[in-house]
């Protein structure tokens, strides 16, 4: 074991001891803990379960790894005040980076649809209804904004990690210019990781509460359609193109936007988001040796191709295809 690995193990043990000490004296102190699959961040989650079937979720967000619980707490309050199903916070120790939150359920959209693919329209319409409900809501003042310059800068990671020898400024400038022309206004709250594995399907609830919300601590203000692109051009699962088109049109009409203009904006936001994800996954694979992300790269590339097929993005398509090779010719080719 290397010194770095040994230090990581010691740190993990220390955190477990600290969290156990913090939970001592609470009703959850002796509940069984079952780890929940981690995401790409340093946050970790566990389901705490009692002998009689009660359950809560424990969030471990170590400040030493740059994690914070402040944004999650702030956004939870925001969403719950707007009658959306964000989990109740039962315990919060911001200094330790520990939360105990309500367990919204164990069946996320991805798991439900794996067993019941015929329910896709029902679930995706319910999720879209949440986004329509959020549209036009006044967001917390401290949230950052996805303005055109920021959108361009966010794809710098793709130029750095996806392949060698490209001029990243070309890609960044192209995204910025197209955002200025097609999606200049950051005016809608975006939960940012709004996709099937972060949405809990609660069939026993009604209305907006059928959709449990998770992983929204990185929320920002973006042009309308950012979360819809995250939902419908999901890097982990396919959504029927006819359903995608239906929901894009439905969202536009329900929020009083021109369907044709919004379709172009949706395509651009999908292209920007998936170009960034391509770079993030490349870094996770090449730097962090997280090879599981290689399985998602072909779908990310396919989403980019789908988005760039929109007529309004023809110039951006020329720039992307002239700058980035397909995955099997990229810096990731040996990992695929």
C-alpha cells in the first residue's frame, strides 16, 4: 500500500469515528448502515436502518476534500418551501460535513424503468412537471450563473483531458458565441444533476411529490432547458427520441416560450453540457483511474451528435467535429 493510500484509509477511519461520535445519543446511533453507491464527488452516503424498518440517509461531505453542506441545506429549504419533494434535514453539522436527511425512497427512476420500461412517459412527464413548476421561481441570490462566457469556460476541461494537441480556445469561443446568440439569458434555476439516478419515483404520492429530488447542491442559474437537457439526454440511459421531442415542445408551451426557439436553446444547452461531461469523464478515467466512466463515453458522444444536428448549430458542429475526434480516435481510445 502506498503512503497516499494508507493516509486515505486512516482518514476514512477517522471520519467514521467522528461521525459515530456525533451520532451518539441520537435515535440513529445504533441503526444499521448500508453504503449507497457514490458519485464522482468526495461525498459519500449511507442508509441507516432500524430493526423495525425505519430508514434515514446519512450524508458524509468531508470539508477536508472541499465538500460543503451549506448549499444543500440552502437549496433544500428553497425547494421544500415551493412544495417540491426535497428531503427533510433531520440533523446538520456543517463543521463536520455531516447530515442526516429523510429517506425519500429506494427506487430511483433508473431502477424503476429497468423493471418497468413501459412507464417511461409517466415518469419523464412527472419530472418535467417539476421543472415547469420551477420555471420563473426567484432563486437564492448567491447562486452562480451560466452566462455565455462561463458556459464557454466550462468546456476547457474537454480540451485539456479528452485529447492531445487541440486548441481549447477554439471550442470555448464557439460555445460562448453560440450562447450569446441562442441562449444569452441565465434566468432559470437549474438543479444541474437532474437525471434518472437522482430522481426517486414515489408512486404512492401525488402531484409533484411523486418525484423525490436529490443531489442539487451544485444548483445554479442557467438558461431555461438546462435541467431538461440533463434529464432527456442522460449520460447513463437512453430516452426515446419521440418522447424527448414531445417533452421539449411541452415544456416550451407550458412556460410560454416559442417551441422552435426553445428547441434550438435546448440543443445548445445539451451540446454544452455533454461536451463538458466528456472532459469530466476523461479526467476521471485518465487521472483518477475510474474506468467505469468509460462505458458512458459513447452515449455522451451520441448526445453531442444529436444536439449538433439541430440546424441552428451547424457552425458549432463544424467547430466541434473539426476540433474533437470521435471517442475511438481520442485520448480515451485505449480505455474504451
